[in-house]
């Protein structure tokens, strides 16, 4: 169950394995109003977080099941999914 003022962050594939979790409930604050601010805040955790979310690393972001390009404001109740790009033959 999600509480007011929170978003769900979902980690898929390689990111789930590296972070050791499939997701979390994240409390929004005025300091984290956008997707890019969320990525910076998560990367500040250090370790695998800093490595995987560093600028130039290959991962995609979807907000409420829509892949986004660039930045986007966040609102309570949003779901943010992070996943590696899909490759195939």
C-alpha cells in the first residue's frame, strides 16, 4: 500500500540484481521534484547505486508505464521504473 506523498520505484533486470531489490516506496520531497533529481538522489547512496546511475550509463526510465526522454516532474502516486535498454537480434 502506497502512502500519500510517495512514489513507487521499480528496478528491473540488471538493476534489480545490482541493487538487491525489485523496488521501493520513495518519499517525495521538495528537493526531489523531477526524475533527474530522483536519479541524483538515488546515486548519492553510493556503491552500485552511484555506478549504475552515473551519467552515461545505459538505462531507461518509464513513468507510469511510459518510457520518457529527458526530465519529467514527479507527482505522488507515480510509478518510476528503471531498466536496462533492451537488445535483441
